[in-house]
């Protein structure tokens, strides 16, 4: 199975919404959506509906690179750091769901 990456599209069964993937952590069964506020949930609650192109993937990662951290928004900052493949600042969050 091809790993999910930033820019892929998924269907979230619990909400009936289509999401663009910010990051997916398959070993921890976690996925986060692009947008505000970002949503972090179980990867197993989503179904892949479209893989993004390399160009789309690179564009979204670059947007996160140039987006500043948001004061008082730990979830957005966490998602941003995961997209940019910076260390996992809150490893305990992966156990929260």
C-alpha cells in the first residue's frame, strides 16, 4: 500500500466530509486535515479517494513551510511541524485518540 502524503484526498466516514491530508501517521493510526481548524483523527476512519500529484504535494508542503506558527494554537502548530517532518513535539497526543 502506498503511504498517504500531504495533498492526498480522503473521505472521512464519521463526518461524511472529503478532506485534504496534511499528514498521515500510519503506525500510530493518525491523520490530520488541511484547513482551519485542523482536525486530527484516526486514519482508519478515512478512505483514500484521490492521490495528489507530486506538484500538488510539493506546493502544499511549501505553503506550510512559509506559514508562521500561530500563537495559542498548539494543534495547528503541531500539524505544521508534522507536515514539515520536524520532530513530534507532543508524542503523547498520538495516544490520546
